[in-house]
C-alpha cells in the first residue's frame, strides 16, 4: 500500500511539474520569435533611413514601437528604457530637420539595440571594435604633434562612434564595465577644452582604450541561458522530492519490519 502511494506521489509530481516547464519554454519561444521579428523591422528601418526614404522609415518605426510596447514587460526595466530612448531619438531625427548622418546613426543604433536583445555570443556592436577605437590613435598622434584642431576632430569622431554602440552595450554588456568606461569617456570629453598636459591626456586615452577593449571582449549576459537553469532546477526539485519520499517509505518499511 505504501509503495502504491509513493508511486502515485511521483506520478503527480511529474504530471504537474513538467507541463508547467514545457509551457514556460513555449512562452520563451514565442517571445524570442516576436523579438526576432522586431530585429527584422529595425533592419528595414535602417535600410529605408540610409536610402533617405523618410516616409517609409517613419511608418515602420511606428509599427515597431507598437509591437515593442506589447512585449517590453518581458524585459528588464533597463532594457525597456534603453530601447524606448532609442525609438524616441530616431523618431525625432526622422521628423525634425536633422542631418542625414544623424538619422542614419540613430537608425543603426536602434538596430544594434534589438540585435543585443537576441544575440548571444557575438552581437553586432562588437564587430565595430576597430571602427570605434581607431579615433583614439588619431587623438594620441594629434596630441604628440600639438595639433589641437586634429585632436578635437578625432575626439568628435570617437564620441559619435561611441554614441552609436553605447545603447547596445548597456543592453548586452556587464553593467559595471560599461558604467566605468562611460564615466571615463564623459569625464575626458568634459575637459576637452582645458589646458591639460599632453602626457596626462595620453595616459587617460590609454586607460579608455584598455577599458573599452575589455568591454568588447567581455562575455555577454546570456539572457536566454536563464531558461536552462530553470529547467534543470525543476528536474532537480522533482528528483529530490521523489528521493525524499522514497527514503521515508524505506525508513517506515524498515521500522515496521524491525517491530
């Protein structure tokens, strides 16, 4: 009789636990498909913006915004806020009298954001490592040559490239590393007009270059990997419950046999 109860208990645990796990994984698949569709939309928006087809880009951007509003609750507050900021920024550039280069950069930045939501391993923003850090070399060269105009021009280039990838870094990167490098870059650019020794500026640029490289090389926060530990934990809990019930049954059986 005890064995029958034990078998029934295991059956009930498996019956109720595994369908719930399968249902959770199914919801994750649906969310993943929805987000990948938004990645496709953001890619088309970039193409239209780059081709200066503002009307088509604006129409798709409105559609993207509506669809994002339906699923943003499934992402972190930081991810949601970053995406919405990128959406608003591009919308302003598309409707305002902005330069074409600003529109294209805003569209590219939005594209990188959605890619960072779905890509585990090698997101697009990391492919821009050389392009982002190249102006740092030009800045150091200009400082050594005491060429102020070339230094300021290279700094502007660097800040534009950094602004392009920063939202994607926030979504995909490790928060401490991103915050640290962003603080250094903000401090450096804020003192661009001050009379600071050349060696000091070059040292600061070396630090920025090093910490940016660490950000590019870091392991991403694998959002989808959360599914695997949850499933494994569910199986572990089930195993523990079954084992505990079995131990209790055997202990009771031994106790009765001894009597």
